[in-house]
């Protein structure tokens, strides 16, 4: 049971053909998501996250390769996939003039759920989403966080085993974002639900069991969050230089410096050896009359790893 | 009529704060969106204006832009009254909305020109600004791309360029980084820093607490009220009720439920239990006292605990703690 596969793709290709050009939006992507795990798909804007989600769900045709949800083929078994999976599209909006309860009933009707069953499911989901006190409020008058919770509840009304969420917390404040992820955590632990989520938030990616990193349609990493962080070279030094641009340029050229990232007024410098490079960096900057404050060694987070891996890809791409 | 107090004279002298709000209030019918808010933004500062959805952030900005009138209180932007001196003031402020208001069927350069003309820039000045903005936003080679074909990061930097085409002294950025990827966010913050360095005052709203850490000062607004203001370091020191334990386990989903249950049935006095990336942050009255008890509780439920450590709270911890306690105070 543990190793059963919920979502899978093999050599998946999707192209958008224009009059003059063809864009390969998904370029031979192979991935597997186990039942009961939370899988995060991350990548820069336009990398192919939404397209991958839609092709797997059978909303877009693939050009070659294989993909399936719970063993149902994305192209041949679309209706089975509908029945067993929930989906929240990016910037999905609910009918604003319908109340919370009307929205839930509407989605239940769409899925052909009997009114007897509806009552039970909807009551349960309202409690789950913390919306019991708001059943008669129009969806348009809910706060941003509550709208997202309602969208999630609506996508679960037919009791799917898999949910695919495309940037579900976009524009949501930190408090509501935490609440939303707590709901996802409960779904996974209580119902064994498989959760597939595209996200631009790296702290959300950190909460997934596995993460796929996609760049220009290619899957360049498929790892646990820990594994992704280990793909980053060397050690990370953070400090605030007195002159930013000259310091960045100077440090980038020093020996043993593997990569330099900027973080507001801070520089994030990846070095091969902290003990050796730290004093060298300080004295090289000092020679140019640049002082640095708040220097410390930090653990790279998912965000630093993401930036490092993507810029590496970009460099290789430009070299070609 | 609003704005009874007019004791502040228009001025843009150095040393005078470019944004001054005193008891600023906005009511819509019987709903108070902004409730007696008092604060100043200093010259050349990056000021983070933070709060949950619907807290009153955008309403505040709209008053500062003179788009809506305050119901009560005083507001000065660069010494001007945004309502009565709107025209003069607007030539000196820039605004980028969360919607990146660009004309999608115009090219990048056409958008810049359009905004330049709206602000009445002379032909020579506009040509110069055009070059500077293309340079700043890294739009070389994409000047003639139709805006709708640009990806999120490019659009965002173009929108900023258009917002500052007239070299404003104060810039209001309303959720400028929503929905763009981490790389574009970093580049964008590079731009904010370089603007501030040149003396521009920046007010920015964001839902990313790591971005809030990059502000020089931040203000938290909740349900229309200013609930905390200070540098990120000050807020971490003063604003947080209790101390933060970071709990590292191999099964955070299950661990958080156990800790939340303990919070609910009050067997342990946790102020807050929340996931933070893959770790759990627990707010306790005393770190040393509860470290061992948290560990024991989880191990009793057969969860492998990698570590329980006291940490300096992140701004997100402070934000959530402040918002929650102001919510509780309001309910009473």
C-alpha cells in the first residue's frame, strides 16, 4: 500500500504550436507521486507548472508520453479522473453572489451527488474548513483566506482521493496561509489524501514530502526538500556590505566563491570553505574601503537552493 | 467636512517626514476600514505596511494618493494635503497597484511613454527616463515586446518603471511581488533598495514575511488599527509574547496535531503552534521550562524528535502573535 502510485507521468511532452513557432511547454517530464504524500511542483514563472497539472488532469491534450492519475489515463479515462480527483485552478474564483452553502451545493450537484449524501459531506467539509458560521454569506464577501478555504472545500465535495492545487494561496496573508496548510496537513494525515500543489512560496515547498523543480518545461530535480537543499554547493555566508554593488562584483571574482546571491541589502555568498574564505572576503573588501556588518554563516533555505539551481540552469542555457 | 485639523503647513523641507498620518480614519458606512492610525515614514526609508487581507492596507494607500478622502484625522504627503493639494502632490508620488496596471496591448516602451506623457514629462526628459528605466528594469531587447507576452517578473519591473517614470520622491507599492517567482522577487527588492539609496521613500505592502525583514521599519495593521510599529529587530524583541521553540521532527503533520491538541485542552500553555516550513514553531511562556516537556509529549506519541531549540522569533512569528492577540483583545 505504502508504495502505491497516485500520480505518474513518463516522458510527458506538451507543445503549443503557433503559426510560426512551436513552444515545448513540457519537455519529457517523468515523475511519480505516491499515494498519501504531499508533492510540490516549483519553478520560475512560465516554467510549465500549470500546464503539467492540466495535462495530467486531462484538461489539455499531451503530444507524447504517458500520464495518469490513480491508474486512469489522462487522455482515455478523463471522467474517471474527474470522479476521483479535485482541482483548484490558478486564480480560480467562485460565483461571488452565491452563498457559501449554495456554492458547495452547486459543486456537489455538478458531481451528481445525491442530496442525502450532500448533506453529510457538506456539513463535514464546513466544519473542516471552519466555515460553519458563514454558510449564508455570499462568497464575494468572504476574506481572501476564507475564499481559498471555500474553494478547497468545494473541490473536496465528491470525496476525491487526489487533489491538485495550482498556486492555491496566491495573495493570501500569512495567518490564512498557515491555516490553509494546516487543512492540507489534516487531509493527508486523516484521510490519506494525495496532494499535488504548484507553489511560488518556498516555505510551502519545504512542507512537501517531495518536490519537483521544473525549468523551461524540463524537470531538473525531483527530491525531498532536504535533498534539494543538499544540491546547493558549499556553505552560505550572509552579510551586509557598506557599498552594495562594488562589494557584490568584488566578492564574485574571489577565489573559492562559488555563487553570490542578493537578498535586499544583504549578500548571500556560497563558499567552498568558510574558515578560509571568510577572512579573505573581509580583507579584500577592506582593501576597497568596504566594511561589512552582521556577517554569519546560515543554513541555505529552500529559497536559496531554488535560486542557486535555477541560475545554474540559466547559465548553462546561455552558454549554449 | 473632514480634515478639520490643518495645523501642518505644506512643506518639503529636509528633516520633515515625507508621510505623516495623525488619527487617520476612514469609514465606509458603519464599517471602519482605517481606525485612528498615527505614524510617520522617514525620508529615504523602506517602510513595510503589513496586515492580513482586508486589514485596511490598500485603503490607507488610497487615502495617501488622494483617491479617497479620510473621514477623520490629518494626512500629509510631502507636506501636501492629498485631498486639497492633489495635483501638486501627485506629481511627486508614484503608485504601483497589485494589478500591475499596464496596457497589455502596448509594447513595453509604449507603456513607459504613455505614463511619461500622463505625468507631463518633456520630450527630452522622457527620452532620458526611458533609457534609465529600460536599464533599471533590465528590459534590454524587450523594449518592443507586447506587454501581454512578458512573463510575471518582466511585467512587474515594467510596472515599477512606469510608476516612477516622473522620478517621484515617495513611492507606494501595493503587493508588488504577489505571484512572481523567488528570483524575480529578489531582483525586485534589489530595485527597491537602489531607489531608497537614491533618496526615494518607499512604502511597500507584502504578504511575504521574509520581504518584511528587508524593510527598515514595519507597521502592522489589523482590523483598521495600527497594532505595532518599529524596526524588524525591535518588534522581535518587544512585540512577542513569550519565547519561540523550534521543533524538528520526522513527521511534522502528526506532530503539529499533537501539539495543537495539547494547546486546545490546555495541558500545556502554548500561545501558538504553527508550521514554519518543515519545522514547528511553538510559542511558550518560558523556553527552558517547556523544551523538555514538548519533547516528551511527542516521544510519548512515538514521534522521532530531531531537536527542540529556542530561536530568535522570525518576523512571521511576531506578525502572527501580534495579529492573534489583537484579534483576541477585540473579541472581548
